[in-house]
């Protein structure tokens, strides 16, 4: 049972940034090491590297994602999750996450982008509703990325509770305040529904440069304005973040994770 203690007048203590891009995406400007160092400077205990899936122009190839297994579990004092921002490709909810990469990916953010979601086609509300309902069924997906876009509007009332039932985190994306301002009205409507239906959310930077890692000021202001229950914000508490990782990922089974937790490293 979630107690609806709202955020009015309070600040949140964020502990993780779970959506960011490195130079491997080729339209982002910092290295993985720089991104993780930025998360460490914020005092975060976890971060996910989520470069774009194969369909995005300039995206890294399969060898990049498969080889992420070489990355240390704890890097610069930060729990590192190997992830991808996968593109939703069609109304059946298919993603560009390759099967050979899927076994390595611990943190999949599923998003719709103009260049990769049936470019040139005008989508109906029903089409996008169907696509998200299908994505909700995909156990690999943890986060529903920046779903407030005007061009990909859908039946929020129907789909948002479904995301909650299937354990997906609805993302409040700080990058939207910079590059998708037209979506903000929809984002607020989505957050109101998350509050009403007690659907868990995550605030992410979607940083494409290290300076933006962990910068959540505008997202936090929106949540405060909505008097959003902090208990539903998964990355505003270490315990909540760990609880989600335990429930939906295999990361806590990694001996290096256990060692870092018992050793007090993270
Ligand atoms: Zn995106
Ligand atoms: Zn992104």
C-alpha cells in the first residue's frame, strides 16, 4: 500500500540516473567514463548506460552491446547497469533490441522516435495505444521512455495503469524540458494518471553530455507542482531502487553486486 505523502514544499534525494547516452550513440558527446564520473560526483549509487538501439541512425552495433559484459559492475563507486534505449518499431510493439544483445541488457528503456517509428506514417491514437500495450507485455523492458510526445499520443487512461500492472516504470524525462517542450502538457497529464493509479515512475536525464547527468530540476518541479507521491518515484530512494532491481532484474544475483553491497562500496 502506497501512502500518498505528496511532495509539496519538499526536495527529493535522487540516487540514480537510468537513461543516458555516450559518444557510442554518435550524437552524444561524452565517454562512458565521463558519464559515470558525473553520476559519482552527484553521489549517485547507480547509473545505466543506455545508448540507442540499432535502428537509430549512427547507433552502435551489436558488438558494442554484447561486449558491455566487460564493464565493471561497480565503476568509480557507481553501480553500472548495461542498457539500451531500444526503439519501438511498429504497432505490434516490436523493438530493435537484437536477440543476441538481449541477454546482456539489464536495463531496457523502450522509446518511440520519429526516425525509427515507421517514418513518414501518420499514426492514429489507436495505433500507438496498441503499440504500447504490446510493449507492456515485454519482460525485457523496464522503462517506458519519454512517452508524452505529441506525434505519438495514445489512450493514456487505458495504457498507463497497464504499465503499472506489468511492472514498467513510466519515465519523466528531463530532456523533454529541453528538446520536446510541446510534449510537456502530455507529460503532466501522464504524471497525474500515474499518481491516480499509483504507477511507479522514474526521473531520468536522458543526458547526451556529462553536464546533464543527474540534472532533474525541471522534472522535480513538475512533480512538486502535482504534489506527486514520493513513494512512487523509484530513483528517489536507494531502498526503492534496490527493491525494483531485485524484483525485475538479475543484477542483484551478480556476485560482484553482492560483494559491493556487503562491503559498503555502494
Ligand atoms: Zn529517446
Ligand atoms: Zn535517450
